[in-house]
C-alpha cells in the first residue's frame, strides 16, 4: 500500500465524511489537532473528544471547548475555553470573543471557528 501525503489523506477523509471516513481516520497518523477536527467534521464526537482530551495544548483545550459546546454542555465548554489562554484562532474570531460569546455563538460562528481551527492545525501540523 502506498502511503498518502497528509494533504491527500485529509482530502480523502473530507471527500467521504460520515461512516466511510471512520476507517481512514482510525488509521490516520495526522497530527492530533487535525484528527480531532476531522473526527468532529465527519460526525464522530466521541473520537474527537478522545483525541482532544489527550492533547495538553491550547489547541487541545480549544477543540475540547468546541466539543462540549456542541453537546451542549455550557459549563464544560466555558471551562475548556478558559484553559485555552492565547491562541491565534481567537484573534481571528473577534476582539470581544470571550467565554460568554463563545457559549452563545451562532451556528455560522461555530462553523467558522471550527474551520479556522482545523485550518490552523493543518497549516501548523498540530
């Protein structure tokens, strides 16, 4: 079997979200931040959560906050948001992006934020 480049692996996963992505994600050696975002994008919350909770970085805390917001579990979402500290994606969202704004984000803001974080993880190999 020929190994795929990371870009090809990401493209293959995103081309087949849902059940078809499960074996690709399960075998993936992509960085954990990328895997957390892809698991979430493909609809596998438990797997995304497992990866995020084992990632002891601001990016891991960010994914963890996003996942708990999706549950919805506002208490845990705010807790993990507070653990992020500084992150480049926060600066892209809005200078007023705080725990309250994070918790009440619109569906469009949530989608934009998750995409920005996934893009960041891909670009920075996190």
